[in-house]
């Protein structure tokens, strides 16, 4: 039910995923609305509809909404996972509500104080996992190390990155740079067994210096939204500049297509969703403006997540960093 | 002496500024090195060279370097302002050292607990002042309101923006969103007489929702560096995509030029420098990779800054927000 173009685009992505990979899909939402969107396409596909009356709207406070409404699509979806009737939840709706419903229904993994949202950023040199991108706005240094441990398991098992390098997002490479949180976290990272390569800067996220970039959810969310803003602004500027000249006008057809392609890459279409790490199960947060392709790829990534045994690997990583609840 | 391409590019920018606007330039640095770079061009221009033996290198700790070396170019430059022999300092070198030398030599304005670095971000709808972009990594809510007051005076007087709208950088528009610092700052902003339009998100920096965007220096620096990283990545991706097709190859000549133009816009070439707000005088921090045009435009902006009486206006704004040292 969630997302800027729901349920149409979300249902289309689910139909595509079911057609391509025979993944079994349960569409959780208002039966009549979802069935209309399906328009008969579920007949030959492994798709079922699970009815629920309500949903968490975009502007709502997640916790309040989940407490007040007993039968929301996101709450029911995680309940299906808890009851063993589904393996993963994918949502393009209110990401705070997805996080809250995941934590409330499935609980946190052992050794995790704060579940986090990881975003997979496409770069020239392969995917980079940016964690946290919005789940935790005020973090202690120990939380950052837990994020790194969870992302390490995810990156190796689900993305196939061998021994990923871990960077701490700061404003200079030197250890003296950064705010208090980052300076203290750096010491914890150095003492850990992670492949820690030191501080990285905002520009390095896209340069492939590290495959895992760790920050608190406030900074990570700003970084992600700035990325979106720059991509949009550059697209507009290219359009304006090219419209102003004869040759520009001629070339716009070609560059326009290329720009749209690049923009979709930055919109996380390739991986589709941002995994919710640290809960006892698999949850995937999709961009509100997700395309059908993004939803399809999120289903693919979730299936990989479920089948990979990453949660066991994550438990190992978490016990390796130890109890950080006081740090 | 500072900057990735110093002294050549910096001297070129100074020569251009002196030629175009007859601004009097004092080049502070090692006389022999600077004179060589000038290559006789100062003869008919209002350019003089002020010798000093040392400089703060990029990797050095600003405070340590300024304490140890008595005769650095950045220290001497601010000293010339203090003695009334110059009106403004422009540097493409170590920005921490520029900030430290400015504060140590000229002191803070009354009502300013933390001087800050403002960056002027070019957008479709005109310039946006992002403050702070790196001077203060750990801020209290009251500091953010001072940043807003200083930026307000700068935006109205130096950039000619009428009653600029002020936004607080957060991760959602609702007041409940954001970290503790931002949630507390929001209350101060709402109680102030600023034209406060609420929280803005990272993507809104480039959308013209607000003309002043306020954040702490850690977050602002990450935002600025992410912007650089995305612009670089998009340039590389465009190049790669276009190289792969016949029409793309043909159009690359045109788009390449356009991309370089856009990239320079984002590299703050248009305004050249980021003003240092809150010190008793005018200081301008330039990007290390500044072009000669950026340096020239920084001189222009500094001259405007000096001639505009902005410091008086800033004092008024600061006294309007009152004593915030405890907040």
C-alpha cells in the first residue's frame, strides 16, 4: 500500500518478480484495491493477496500509528514473517513505520542495541554500503561499531564483497578530524577485527575507497538526500545548458536518456531496497518513488538475503565485536 | 601560498582581479616564489608582494602550526588586516588554519560564540547560503541560531536576497524529525524574528526552498563533500555511458563541455570563496582546487563584503537574537 505510486507500481514490480523468478509473493493490503491493481495478472503467478483494513500514512508518527491501528499493512506483513508464513517484508511506504513494525514484531538480534537501515550506493567500483541512513538519529560510538559489524556480514554474504574495507564517515582523513562521536568511534573501530581503513569523507562514498561507510542515521540520511538533490539539480542544469545551444539541442535526446539512466542508478533501482539490519528477520525499505524495476530488484535482494544465511553470519560478527551497550 | 595549484593559479586570479576591477592586491607569501609566479605582470597593476618565510601546510594542525611558526602567510595576512593595511584575507590553503588565524588575530564579533564558514551553493533559483560547513563540528542549538543570524546579514547585504527564508537542515519536515540538537534548535528558530520556514532536507538545499540552510559544521561539511562526490561520479558515469554508443560518442564533445561547466558551478567558481562569518573582519576560504576564475570571483565577493557594511548589519542581527551563550 505504501509508496508514491502505490499500489500500481508496487504491484507491477511484484508481478515482474513472480514472473521472472517464481518468487512467491503475498501482497498485503486492502484486498479490493490490490486486486484491482493486479487486474487478473495473479492468475498464473505465485501471487496471493492478504487483506488488511488499514495502513500507516506517510506523514504519520510510526509508533503512534502502529499503536492506534491494529490492522496496518506493514504490521500485518511483519506478523506473517513472525508466524512463519512469509520470509521477508518489502515496503515502499513510511520507512520509520517499516523499521518500527520490524523491531516491534520480530525483535532485535542478540548484540544489537539499534537496528539500522543500510543503503546500497552504486559506484564505479561496485556497491558501497552506507549505514545508518535514518533509523537512529542520535548514536553512541558503540552503535556505529555494531552498524559496521552488521554491514560487514551483509556485504560479504549478500553482495559477495570479499573482506570489505570499512570507513568511518568524517570530515577529514586524520584521526583528529570529526566530531566527538566519530573520534571516539574511531578508537573502537581500530581496536576491532574489522578491516578498518580509517576516516573517509563525503566525496569518498562514491570513490570506492571503502565498501562500507559508517555514520549515524542523521548524517547518513542527509548524505543520501543531498545525493538525490545533486542528481536532480545536475539533470535540470544539463537540460537548461543543452537547450540553450544548437548542438546541445541536437544532443539532448541522447544525453537525456543517459541522464535518466544514471538518475535511476542513484535512486537505488539496481538493488531496489535498503535492508533493515539488526532485526530477527528480513525487511527491506524501498524508496517512495521506486519504479517497478526497483521493487522487482528489492524482491530479488530479499530472496538472496533469506537464502544466504546472512543472519547467522551477522550473529558471529556481532559477537566478535562484543557487548557494546555501554559504549 | 595555499591551494592545490598554488601559487600559479592563485596569482593568476589575483592578476585578473587587479586588471578587471583595479582592486588592490597584496600577495602574502615567499617573495621569490610569488615574484616568479607573477612573471613581471604586477608592473602596471595595483599588486604588491609582502614577504613571509613560512606557511601552514595542508596536513598540519592549524593551532599547532600557528603557534610554532611565527611568520606564516595566513597569519601575516590577517595581521595586515588588523593593522589596517588590508581589508580582507583570501586563502585557498588549509581552511582550518584560515579560520584559526582569523579568530586569533581579529577576534570574534560581539554576540558570536563560534565563527562559522558559510558556503554559497549555486542553484536554479539563485544562491543558497549553507552554514556551517566545517568550522564547528560539535554545536549547541544556540550556535545554530547565531549562524542563521550571521548568514541572514550576509545574504541580504552581499548577495542582495530580500528577506531570505531560513531552513534548518534535518531529515524530515516535521518538527519531531531530526536529532536532539536540531529539535531544540527548531524551538529557538521559531521564537526568533528570522523568516524561519521550518526543517529542510538534504535534497532541498538545491531546490530553492530556503535561501539559508543551517546545520552544524560536521553535517555541513559532509553535505558539501557529498555534493562534490556526486558531481564527480555523475561526470564519470556520463562519460562511460556516452562512450559506449555511437551517438553518445558523437555527442560527448558537447556534453563534456556542459558537464565541465556545471562541475565548476558546483565547485563554487561563481562566488569563488566561502566567507568566514563572525570574526571582526573579512576572510574568505577558497576551495583547494580553485581555478583562477574562482580566485578572481572571491576577490570580487570580498570587495563587496568590505564595501557593503555587512558587519554592522550582522551586529544588529546578532543583538536581535540576543545572548545565546548558554543555549
